[in-house]
C-alpha cells in the first residue's frame, strides 16, 4: 500500500489505525465474529515506511523478508 500522510499525523498512528480497523472489518465480515479478537493478532507486527522517494526494489525486499519471517514464526507456533 502506498499512501501519503500529511505531516501533522504520526506515521505509526496512521498505520496502527489502518491495521486495527481493517482487522476488525475482516474478522466481522469474513470470520463472522461479532466481537473483536482478544489476545490474537491478525497483521504482522511491523510495517515499512519510505519517506524519500519510492524505491520499489527496497519495498519488495522488505515484503519478501516479512513473508519469510511470518512463515518462520508460524512454524515455531506449531512446535509449542
């Protein structure tokens, strides 16, 4: 996702808002949840921000690494 955020808003607040609201919406629409996920996580913890131009290759590399990290953490959960 590529968005432009006005300087008066903190990047972390905007990203947190988008991730939070979208997780609630997806849970309610597709998982038929009436209440929010308590103690569960829908999105990965991190996010990538580039404030100096739009370096596509750098963004792709971050996404590849994040997908690998998510798979690794999922496999560790299976061992518990």
